[in-house]
């Protein structure tokens, strides 16, 4: 009789070697991604960027590539904690309080057992959203970027950081890799990237527009003229704002000094894809977030643009409003 045992063992050995090679390649790719992201994070920014307050990325994939129902949740939570120091926000889980109380009693103060029991309750719910908060993305020289939030559901992963968008992208890609690994599937980002159905971005930066009146200059010359000639001076409509007091005989204060400052400005941006017929809408917000920044030219600007495009867009905006409007013609002069 022929001994088939060596032949039966050979495929297993080949399989183990292939799996080990894949894991090694994933580790090498993760290291390369981190080094590239760190270099970009340390790149000098234009002078008008005072602070990168927040960047977000959201990847949407088919259900099979975000296999939450098959995840070893304990292992996944551990890797999120060990890699970035992130913890699950239990408040994001919709669980009946009586069920939570029962599971807490059954787990006998064992945090890991309690989390595992809770996840068995919530993971079958296709509307589930898991939120991890308060992590750190390491940079050289003991610096780091705060990871504000990682949110997972059956369709997408969203990452929000207090830094450039490339950091959010690097974290999102590694989270997807680690999630699949915790579900028993070794899928590197090179494979997952081909399955992305939609990617969305968001960026918010604190910006110096270049001069104290630069933000107000984004209004039309006609409106600026009206504000100056009728609201601040002339008829002084601004003095009538905010109510009347009895000490002024229920009228405006006789010695009013009126100042008008632009507080918020919102733009609605719509686009239409002729080839697919799809319609998209996004927003760009300009907001003064500190009382001391009124009429300083310093504003917080939010967009649904990738960070690099956001930065380029703001540079061109500052160039566009950098000229002084001629009050007689309404046209800009150098």
C-alpha cells in the first residue's frame, strides 16, 4: 500500500508558507505606508494654514469586505488599543439597559467578557455603528496626531483625525486590514482598494486670509457699501438691533458705535455627472470660531475636499480676494 501521508502534508506546508508570506507583505506595506504618512505629516505647510483642525475620510465597500459578523471582537479591540490606544465608546451601542445589567452580572466584573457578551448582542444588527475614540497616531520625535474617531458599520469605515487627510486614510486602510484579519481573512489594502465603492473626504483648517478685512471682502461691494453707509453710519440701522432699554426711552442708545463683522458664510456646491446622471451636493463653510478673531481675517474653513485639494483651493481663494475693491466701480484693483 502506498503511503500517502507525505503527499497530504505538502499542501499544508505550502499553504502555511503562502500565508506567512502574505502576512509579511502586509506588515511591510503597513510600515511603508506609515513612513510615507509621517513624512507628509511633517511637510511644511503654507503660511496661511495656521492649524489643521480636522480631516476625515470615509471608505464604502461591499458587505463581504467589512465582515463584522465574523470578527473576533476581543482580538480586534485589543489590536485597536495596542496600535493606537483607542477604546470602544459603549455609548455608541444601542443596547437595552436591562440587557446590559444582566450581561454585567454574568460577566462578574470581567471587562473583556462583558464586552464580548455585549458584542454578541449587537453585531447581528445590520444598523450597528461601532465608534472608537481618543487615539494617537505616532510621528517622529515623540510627536503624535490625535485620532478623534473611528466609526465602523457593515458598509463603511470613517476616520477623523486632528491632522492631514493622509493620516486618516492610512488609519482607515489599516483598520480595514485588521478587521478582516480578526475575521479570519488576510486581505491587504492592495486587495481591498480595488473593492472601494465610494470615498468621501472632509477637511477643516484655521486660515489667515491675509488682512483684517479679508473675510468681509468676500461680500459684494454693494453689500459692503450698504453696511458701511446705512448700518454703521448714516441711518445707523445697527444701533436698533438687540432691543431697546427704558433708560433710553425705549429707543436706540444716543451714543451708539456700530461695528459689523462677518460671522459665518456657507456655500452650497452642486455638480452633475453627465455620464452617469448622478447628482452631488457638498458644502463649504467659513466661520469665525473665537471672539478675538472677528475682523482679523482669521477664519475656520471646512470643505468636503481631500486635504491637498482643500489647501490648494484656499491658496487660490486668498489670491482672488487679495486685491482691494474700488468703492466707486465695485471692481478690484491691485
